C-alpha cells in the first residue's frame, strides 16, 4: 500500500507543479510585455468567484504577486476596464484603493495603463502596467502604447486560457487520484477536491470536450457555461 501511496502522491505533486509552471509562464508573458511597452511593472488580474473584485493572478512585483489584495470592480480603474471592456491610461490615478495597493507594492503609481483580456465577448481579466522605464521614464503611456497593449491582450488571453485549462486538468487529476486511493484502500493525496465538487469538475471538462465539435458561436456559448460552472465549483471550494 505504501508504494501505491507514493505513486499517487508523486502524480498529485506533479499536477501541482504543472499549474505553477503555467503561472510562471504567464508571469514571463507579462514581463515581456513590460519590456515592449517600457513599463516598470505589470500584472494580470482576474475576477473573484463573485466577480465583485479583481485579484492578482501574477505580477512582476514580488509583493503583489504573493498578495491577496483585491480591487473592487465598482471603485477602481481596473474594475472600470473589467466592467466596460475599454482600455484606459491614467496619470497619477488617485484613490484609496490605489494607495493601498501602492503600500503593498512599495511603488508609487504615477502612470497607469489597463487593458481588458477578452475571449470573444467574454472578459477574462485585466492587464495593468505601472510607470515607465528607460528613455520613456517620464513620458505618459501614449495612444500608440495603448494600441500595442490591446494587441498584446490577445496573447494574454491565450496564456490565461492555457493556465485555466491546466488548472482544471490538475483539479480533475487530483479528483481521480482521490477516488483511486479510496479503491486501493490507501491514503488520499493532499489538496484534492471534495466529493461534492467532483461532478462539477467533470461536467466542466465534458462541456469543454463537447465544445470542440461545435460552430464558433455555439462553442463560445458553451465555453461561457463551462466557465461559470468552474467558477461555481471554485466558489464552493473557497467556502470550506
């Protein structure tokens, strides 16, 4: 039984590390974008399960990258971009929320640019860029910078969807491992979904599988349904 447990934990650990690698990849993508835009810092924010706040998924600022700080979608520049789908650039954006974020990041936000990360008609998150570097250190983000950032949004979307798909696959794998451990009569690997979430994960994966055979408009609708189901399952996870 010990050998079974070791093998199951090995696979579970690998599923966790693959998710970390996907997150690291997303961080590298935003870092490359910062170099292209001469931005000092950049982050990707995603909605909380309730979609009332935005949280940092990755950031090249180490403090923000490991922070659980959230921006309310109703009271922040990033929230405006998330709700409206409109990109925006600001000089000296002042708000209590931004001041709190600056205290965490240990960086004063003098210049801010935020663009939506979209998939068809669905907004997945927001990419933000703070301050400038090099020869553009004292220059605001220009309309050309805004256009470039919006073009990069397609890449952010691909990277973010890749991360979400990897995370879902990892969740499903750990569910399978938990069920297998029960059948083998050995200890279940740590960090697996509860029994009540198993069907949610499997239904989400099945929806994604079915979508591959559909027309673009039908696939978009089904993918939206899969996204909502996954958010519901993760919301339940957060409550335990």
